[in-house]
C-alpha cells in the first residue's frame, strides 16, 4: 500500500470478493438475525475476549431474560452477573448495567445511532460503537478488532506483533485501509466479513489461504511475521467442596463472596479456598485446569465436612450455605460453575449428586 492508498479497482475487487464470500460462507449466529442495536450491543460485548461457541448459549439466555434495554436497566446487578457467569471479564457485565441505566435515564431508552454519539456513552469504545452503528444503522464506519488487524496486516504485508498494531503509525495505516474497504452500500456486512475471515480462515496459526476469497490480493498468503504471544503463566489453587444435608432444607452447598480487596471478580460467589494447596491423593475429589487472564491454574478440589471447614479453609468475605437450586441461579465464578457442574451439583437431583463419589482428572 503506497502513500496514496490502494487503487480504486483493487479496493472494489477486495470488497466484492469479501462480500460474496461472506454471503455464502458466514456462520449462522443468533445475533446476525437481527438489526436491533440493543441485541447487537449485547453480542459485541459478550464476544470481547470470549469464543463464539461459549457466547451463543449465554447470549440466547441473556436476551430471553433481558430482551430490551429497559429490562436490563431495571435489573439487579447480581441477576446480570448470574447470567454472565462463565463468560469472564465481569466488568463488562457491570458496565452493561451502568450504560443501560444511563441510556434509560437520559436518552429516553434509545441507543444513539452514530458511532460518534455511541462513543460518548460509558463503557462503549470505538470498536463497539462502530459495530453497532454499521450493523444496526448502516453507517459507513470501520470496525477494527484483533481479527481485522491480522487480516489487514497480512493483506498489505505489514509486520505486526500482538500489541504493536494497536499504537502509532501502523495503527493509523490499519484504520485507513479498514475504512477504505467498508462498502458504502453494505457497511455492516463489510465489517462482519473481515471479522469472519479472521475468525474462520485467516487464523493466527495455520491460516487457510487456499480457501481465502482475497488470497490473490494478499502480499503474505500465510507467511506473516509476528511477535510471539506472551506465554501463559502457571499457578496452583485449591478449593473446598463442602455439602451438608439439612432435613428441613435438603442439601446445601457452602459458597463464599470475597471482598473487593481480595479478588479480581468482585460480587461473584466461589468455593472457599483451602489453606493448604497440597491435597493428599486419597483426599483429592477432582483436579482440573482453569485459565484466568494470563494465568493457567492447576486446581485441586477437596471434599470437606462442615465441621472441618473453618480449620481447613482461608477465612475471608461472606459465606453462605445455599440450596443446590439457589446456587445454580447465583452469580458464580466460571471456575466454581465448572467444578459444580463436573461434580453433578448443578442441574441434578441432590441425592444423586452428593452420593456420586468419583474423582475426575481433566489435566
């Protein structure tokens, strides 16, 4: 790409090839069946840092529970967090609540139509604003996420690392090319086509260039120099799984909500932490791996009797004994929900769940 940009015929050809490919090959995702700006906003926030396969069911459940911006604005944060459980990056859910309340209270419950106005709202950045404006309202504005950055850097032959493309001169070139490639007639489809290409064919590793609709105009065709991604750190964690039986209330599970100063996920409920990370083999109920941000944890789960909880766990925050049905509806951390699901304590009959004594190793 020269200083004056690409030739008009090349831009038109790439646009046309992308749109034709997207029409024939795009995935049938629930948020692509609507032009409702609220629904698009929810999907775009959920998709940040989260795989599509994980988002689909959560998106459907969320839209069923909160079908309109007004219903979200009136919701309790704890109810929103409960539906968000497992998606991670819970600040996104809290900001959704705050933004919905602001729009309901100050903008008559209607999201603005332009990217410039959307960016003025709390919690909505350039990417989300452009996605809503282009997909819902047909504004010709480019959406640039990590997938689009990678596609355009390969297309133009620009060397880019994980973070280098987000600052400085290269970022400006990426945004310029992205804007030039947006179709004036179908801006929403143009943006989604580039994002879809990066998500399905122009992958970080082993790109499927043979199936790429714009390979003939790509300067790298898979031979793309990048800076290696930072390695995940390793960590260890151990938690207590404590269940008691109360004749009047049935089976109950002990959960803990830690204070803000002790957790990166405030407001969420989790299993109590064991004081000793080393769990004897004969006491190990379950072991699994769970990634939080840049740390990949090796997690040990030990069954702990009610009488031993105080001695074997680290005190902190509020603790509650709750029924299994109530636990399933609470805003749990992703790890807690994963453990309880694998222990058959969510969505199962209590007597079956607690009686089952199996050790599961998914390492």
